[in-house]
């Protein structure tokens, strides 16, 4: 059975909480902790990103949820300000080793649809040059 390809939408909102293997993880809480750890002030991030300090504060406190692409841009800006930030942030999202099967099993239908869309887009963008796709 072939699945109809759906375009990747970078404006899908970041889930404020992801339940993974029974553990709740709050993206904005982790982001805020990492900003404090790396000593990146809300003001510095606001200036570098062109956003208001109020908006940065709302994101840090989970009041507003930026799009995935906007959130990734904020992480990239933090990494520009303090190299190593992005790696530290992303590694803190999965503190426990788990298999892809365990990860997928715990996604709700909306999260699974977003994951499939992102995978499809990745294959479309990067798979053109991959010889293993032609072989299968």
C-alpha cells in the first residue's frame, strides 16, 4: 500500500509536552533551564532574534508555543551566542536510551502523522542521492 505524500509544514506548533515512555518532558521548561545554564538572558536572545523580550519570556514560560521552525531558529540563535547550546539542548530531550520502536509506540496519532510527514520530506530532499533507496 502506498501512502499519499503530504508536504512538510514547518509551522506546526511545538508540543509543549511530549509523553515519552511514561515521562513528561516540557520543551519550554528544558529550554528555559538551558538558557539559565548557558547564561543567555531573555534580553540577549530578544535582540539576537528580533523578538520582543515579552515574547521570549512567554516562550520560556510555556505561555506561547512557537512553530517548530521558529523554535529551531531560536535554538540556532542560542547556539550562535553560545556554541554548544544546541547540542546540549537536543541531547537533554532524550536522557534515556530507547529504541525507535519504543519511541513510535508512544506517539499519539497527531505526533505520528507529523513524524511521518517529516520523514517523507527528508527522503524527498535527501533521498535523491541515496543509492540504497534505488536498490530497494
